[in-house]
């Protein structure tokens, strides 16, 4: 979520953590996490498709920012 957008869920978590004695925690942001399995010939093709999907459906660019990582199936990363 963009820093300028209010995050009531993050604020609630921050307040709850303080109540539990974790007063040194601040700037809590709560967001979403997605995993996708793509079958593409190259990392460039996969990256282009992910960018397009984020712009068209997966994010709201008015209030959200996003990052992504691309792993090859043979990298040993559990998808």
C-alpha cells in the first residue's frame, strides 16, 4: 500500500502489538501476497506478463504499490 494511504488494518495491528508489550514496533503496513506459476520461455516474457496482469487486474495503482520476483522452476524454490 502506498505510504500516503491510510491503513486501518496496519494501525490496528500496531496498536495491538504495543498492547502486548512490543512498543518498539512502528509503521505497520498490512498488504497482500500472491504466488503465480507461469509457463513462459524466458524471464523477460514472464516479467512483461506479470507487469501487465498487475496493471490490468491484480493491483489498484491509486492506492497500492507492488513488487514481484521471478524464479525459474529449476531454481528449487517451492511454488
